[in-house]
């Protein structure tokens, strides 16, 4: 059996909206498994060390895999690294990241596949299976709609700041 290695450039976009802005960033490791028309990759760690994930941040990583065909689905897992906030010296109580979208470019195929996170929060150890976004819905719906209570809370906090 012939084994050909291909290179994927994986771009992860962390959501930048009211909820993620209030949460701030978190440190951890992100893992991805690619599922293609001919098979799947092994679970790959994105980056060599822990990464600080900030709202609105775009991060790119290189992932090698055997030939797995066109990418149809991805499985993303985030693992939190316990760090203390330097200002308050408190541990984050519920560390999470919110993935807006993931774009995978397979260099040898000159192919690009987009996957929409739909504003889903990932807690440490959680996995998210994302299907290919061929309809471009991710760019249209990249931010979840805020609930009325979230909007009122945001409006009230703006009023307090301006008072």
C-alpha cells in the first residue's frame, strides 16, 4: 500500500462577540482530527505548546496526515491549562473557548474546507464535531444571537459607565 503524506493548514478563529468578550482569554491546547472521503487522520495537537486563546484571534497551524481525500468533517477538542490570572490571582472558574470557525487548506490538493463553530462554547475536555460548511452559513451566522437578558445586561453596563 502506498502511503502519501499531505499537509493541511488549519486556521482557527476564536469568536469575538459579547459572550466571549466578557469571558476574556484562556490558555490551553487544541487538538483536531480530520475526516476525509478516503479515511481519517490521527488526533493532532495544534501547536507545540499551550496557546493563549483570545476572542477574535486567528491562529494557523500545520498538520500532516496520510492521504485522506477531501475533508468532510473535523473533530476539535480543547484542553484547558490551569493558570492564575495575574491581576486577581484566582483560577478561572469555568474555562472555555468559543470557536467561530475552522478553515482547513490541503496544500497538495489546493482545496479549502470551512467548518462553522456556530458560537458553541467548548469546556476543557469537550469535543465538537463540525461538518463542512459548503453553503457559507458560517460567514452569515458567525455570531450567535444574544438573548434579551444578555442585551439588557450589556445595555445596563454601558449606562453605568456613562453615568
